[in-house]
């Protein structure tokens, strides 16, 4: 398989949230990522070259229509992974900030040490070292 003429890269991920203020506070605590934009329906954080856009549910229909917006109770269908220097140390930092783990830390059979946690809307984040 040959390389495409253009190099695909992930520019942004939009996550639908129920309470923008709560989600914004969660992301500020969990990642200390810089907030680069906000308005009444979204808050955008920079994760390196990728933007994480927290979009209030009231604005999601316009963005996704005619596709349906999933509900938090539908269960997670994606895991977003962020590399960290030390998974155990980052888990301690999350615990200090009141963020509970979904699983881990554990060393996976394929090598990395990982742990996962969910944001207030059930989006699952994995940290890995």
C-alpha cells in the first residue's frame, strides 16, 4: 500500500457534553491543557497539534444532522489515549484532583502501562506510558 499524496492528521475531536461548565472544569483539572477558545456552546482545549472541542448537546444536532447524537447511557464506543511519562504518577495526580479511574493502572501484554478514566459524559480517556 502506498502513502497518500497528503499526510492525514487529526486536527480536532469534538465531544458532546451535557454540562459545558462541568466538562470544562474536568478537562482543566485532568489535563491542564490550554483553553484556546470558548463561547456559550463550546470550549476548545489544545492537546499538542490536536484540538479537543467540548460541544454542548444543544449545539450538537446542528453539527451532526442528519446523524443522531448519542446519549451518555449508550456506553463508550471510543477510547482516546494520551501518552504520559509515568502512568502511576499521573494516576496519583488524578486521584488528588478527585478523578476516579475506570481501570488500571495495569501493564498490558503488548507493553505499555495504562489506566483509564471517564469524563462527566462518559468519554473514556486512557493514559499510557
